[in-house]
C-alpha cells in the first residue's frame, strides 16, 4: 500500500534583502523584462532537499528550533505556497490549521465560514450538515455563530477553525503551533480531539515546541535543522536525543524588531537552589533615537519538553527601565522561585511597534535541590499543562 503522503526532495528558496518595488503599469512591466536585473539581496534556503513518507493513520510530529523550516514545510503541504524544487504526492483531502483565521473570511458569519471552509475541503453540503451541530458545540461559540467573524476574538476564531478542521473528516490534518493561542482548557480539549482523530485512522501532522504533547500524540517525529531533515523515526528516542542536544542554550543579540534587539539576559549564571531568589538583568538595544513603545514584556519558563511552567510579567515594572545611551535596562529579583530541581528553558514574550512574538530557548536555568529541605515547594507535574503566574513575587531595583 502506498503512503498517504510522500515528500520528495522539497526545497524552498526565498529572496531576502532585495528592494521591494512599487506596483508597475503594464508598460513598465513589459519594459522591465529587457532591463538588467539587480543583484541586490540574497537567496535563503528555508528548506533544502527534504524527503520523507507518511503512512495512512500515522501521527507525525515536526520539531526543530525557530527558523528550522517547520512552518514553511506545512505551508507547502497545505498548498499555500509551492516548493522551489521537488514535489508532494498527497493521497487524501488536507485540512490545515496554520494561523488563526486561515481560510476564513472576516465579513462572513461563523455559520457561513463553516460551509465555505467545508466546501474548500471538498465536502458536500449534506456532509457539512451532518457535522454542523458537533462543530458548533465543540467550538463553544453557539451564541455568536451568526456574527461576522471580524467581531470574534482570536481565541474564538481558533476555536471555530479547529472545530471545522477536526470534524469535517479530512484524511490528513496539518496543525501548526497555533494551539498556543487558546486557553489551557481548550488546549486540553484540542489535544484530546487530535488523539481521537489519530486513533480513528486519519493522518495528523503536528508542529509544536511542547515535547509532552508530541510524545502523547505522535508515533513518529521529523526533526528539522536549518531547513534540512536531521532525523525521522521513533518519537521517544528522537525526542530524548533532541532534548539532550539542545541543553546548552546561548542565544545572544536576538533581533526582536527592525529597530530593537535583545543584547543581554542574565540569570545569576543560570543556576539557583529551589526556593531561592533569582536576580535577572535584561538589556534591549534600540537603533533609533526615540525608542519604540513597549507594550508587552514577559520572561517565560519551560520544562525541557516544552511545557510552560512559569510566566514572569514585567509590564508592571516598565517605570523601572533605565535608559543608557541606546540601551534600555531592567534589573530585578524574582522572589522565592519554588520550582522542583531540574533544567528549564527561559524564553521571552515581547510586544513592540505593534509586533507581538515569543522567542524560546534563549538561555538555560538549572534548579538545584532545595536549600531548605523543610520549605514547601509549589507542586509541578510534567503531564499538566499551563503555568504559574509569578507577578506578585517580583521586585525590581
């Protein structure tokens, strides 16, 4: 029996750094054919000769660091963008959930978008009618089903988009990290539904930084690194190898926006005893005279399997940010960091200039055994998703 999905020597090349031209008239467009093209810019290989097969009914996790090519691969599989070289052989209908609202029209109601999205997937009206009540019930937005999508929050759009993708019975489901947008209860509900879908014999491709979710759902794993296929095989073995390989985190001079970068994140040499205070120093460098307004800034703590266990909200302390030349510095102390001993990845969530993003794996934090064995520790079990807010425990200089 042939695989339901064959990825054959896929390469995707982008042109970066080139000057973006304004829209041309037909006369200018024809004339440009005879002009010598500028060599400005350079080629960037987002994917480089990636090949693997997926059997029907398999659940495959796709993992790798930011910029590894995961989302580009899913967009090619979903036929949103074509490959530069290579081909995809797909023997079934594909439902994609790559970004909130993908494939939906903001002017149409939730009801109309369900029917439109189902039609795009090749479903007949009778098939959509059969699952309509299940979709609405799972999404939990029955009250707003006849409201235009543009009035939905991002969480409501996600709920509806996932419900459609999961209930209209495509042969292949392709899901990106978009589930991180939802609340903890809905994430758990989605993971349960994905598990049910995979056990029903349908094929699932799932991108996530949450190694627990990947282990729970996926029988095989694709590991990408700088656009190349590093490994493809058994989930448990490869995730263990992947985590061990990525223990030494040391990302510096990280570009956050066009005018802002993170130049320093110090956490007391990256090691404290459980229950101790954790000093931190964070430095942002701005390339413009007037620094952009900071709307969001949080430190994020993850287990090495990608489960978020802590969020340190720095927004209440923006008035303590010092300006030193082109740099903005925030120093402080996280009081009584009661995490169990082990290793944790530290990331950053930020918002500048209307851009909101998350960067994972900036540095590593090691928690040693309790300094005071009689001190109580906040319980944390790896199988639970979610986070503990540490806002009340922070003190800035």
